[in-house]
C-alpha cells in the first residue's frame, strides 16, 4: 500500500510517501511545500493545493493521512494551520483518495509506542522504521512520514481485523 502523509502548515507543509507490505516499509519520497510569508494567504493556500495535486499525480498514493489540528495557546497559529489542513483535505478529496486524520498523540503512539513521546524520539523511530541513514529534514517532512507510518499500521491492523 502506498500512503501519502501530510503535516499541514501555511508556511511549510510537510509530505511523505511510503510504501508498505506486511511488516516492511519503504521510503518513496519526502519533502516540503513552502510558501513565502510576504505572499497573501489565498495565494499561499493555492500554492499548497497545487503542490499537493502535483505530488498526488506523480506518486499515485492509494490512501492519505493528515495530522489533525493541535490546539496550542496561539490561536493565530492554529487558525493558519487550519487553513492549510482544509486545503490539504480538499486536494486529497479532489483526487478521490481515502483520507484518515490522526491526532498528534495517535501518531506518536503508533510510531514511538508512547503518545507523549518527544519529537526527537518520533523522528528517530521514523529513521529506524524506514531504514534511513539519517533523520529526514526538515522536521515537517519527518512529521509527515510519521503520519504516513501511523496510517499504514492503522490500515494494516484494520485489514487484519476485517479478515478475522
């Protein structure tokens, strides 16, 4: 199964595509879509949307997962991330992909075994699980890969339950 994971943000949207078969995970591609801070919000959102459309067309994922909004004390940041999430969900829906959303604690639990794991531990597990020489950079891309890994394990588990 080929999975696209997305860590949404207005300035930086991380993405990661993995391929998985049973217990084996392989990295396909990862990176970020960045938008200039001086650009008006509608154009930034359009750039994220078009970037995701291009990724989907090129890498042909079978399903997608997006990190759910984490409410912080900064409402302005949460609102900006919400805009980016909406655009990401729209791009995925327009492509006809099955979409799942995961809370940050669910991603950490699936990847590191503990819902309160620090970012460094999760990133280290992403490196280990994908057999990489180093932790993917920037953080947004590593986080997107963690979301994809979380979804792969969740979908695999659901498939096993359905077969039983």
